[in-house]
C-alpha cells in the first residue's frame, strides 16, 4: 500500500468513527424524557425504592426489558432499533426546578428516558407495579409497641390479649363494631379489606432488657410506639415489655389502606387492657392487705 492509499484508508477510518459517534449522538438527542409522579410514596422513600447500589430499582428496569423483548417476538412488535432505557427517581421539588408540572414538593417523581415510546410505556407500567409492591410490603411490616408493665402480670396480659369465648381479645376489640375505641372510627367506617387482613394478624409479648432512658430511646428510634408517656432522661425506667403485631404477607393479601388507623386502635386497646389489669391488681392487693391486717376474734 502506497502513502496515498494509506492516508485514504486512515481518512475512511476517521470518517467511520465520526459517523458512528454522530449516530450515537443523534440517538441520544432522540431520547424522549417522560416524567410521572409516583403515587403513594414520598421523597423520603426514594433511597429505599432505589436500593443499595440501585439494586431495587433495577428490578423494574429488568422487568421492562423482559416485557419489551417478549413483545418484539410477537406480531405486535414495533419496527424500531433497539432502544436505550434510563430510569431516575427524583424529588418533586427537583423536577419542578427543571420545568416539570407542579406536584407536592415532598413527592417522588420518576424520570424515564428512551428513544422508544413503547419502551417508555412498558417501563412506566413496570415502575408503577414495583411501587405498588413496595407500598404493600411497607403497610404490612410488623408493628411494635413498648409500655411499662409489671413482669409478674404478663400472663394476665397475654390471656386478655388472646381473648376467650366470654371476652374479646386484642384483634377482635380493634375491629369490633360494639367497642368504641377512643375517637377511632367504628368497623363500618374501616375498609373491609383492611379488616380481613387485620383478622389474620398475630401478636407476641416479650419482657425487655432496658435499664435507661437512653436505651429506651434507641428502641423507639427504630420505629416502636410507646404507649403512654415515655420516661425522660432524668426519670427512672421501670420494667418494660414489648408487644409485636405481625400481619400476613402472602401474595393474596392487599396492602392496608389505613395503617395509621390500625396502629391508633391497637395502641388504644392495648392501653385499656393493660390499665384494667394493673387497676384490678392494685385493687386486689389493697383488699389482700386490708384482710391480712385485720385482727379477728376467732372462736376455736
């Protein structure tokens, strides 16, 4: 190959490289950006939705690719080059700053980029399904309560929470029509699907090894609900117990529509039951002391 041919070959390679890069750049410019609010989640949920190193959000992306690939093997396939796909989650506030329509600033927005409108539609649906699954898992997470309660009365508490033929237990009282719980609504105002889920819940009672207010605050910081007034830094920490409520998590269980209401009613009923037990125990103790302190003139 002479020098002129060599220079020509190099120019061809440069032109081909430039052409390929130009095509990639044009493909990038053709990327369509679609922004949509994600219902039921907030900006605080974004880290959990994304997952460690993006592991969770990649699930929605993988599902979108799987469905798109399956579509392209059917009669409904779309005549287009293989697209790219990028999914990003942002706070609504950040999206607003970039010119999106107005939404709640503490909301969560999905930004989907692709050259294919079909891919965007599929990715949007997969992302919405993923968010629904995320919400379902969150509303069905266990609920924990902490309260001051004498360890020698735990047996009475468990018995009362379990209930009997003559007395409704914790779960029955929470959803009972006849038992008004504080300012909480009656069963007729509670979603029927929530009632069906709550009926299948279970509870565990355990004595806690907490000896200081600092240790108690660590427990509460992990999401436990304290029933009553939590002791302050300078207050004595008495014997504590935890009550853990678990909800069914099988595929046919729908997410709770009003988890907060369920928590409020649980807290109210647990407080009523525990207060009744402590009140009755104090009354029995007073009766016992009075009886034993009295001197009787016995006939022998």
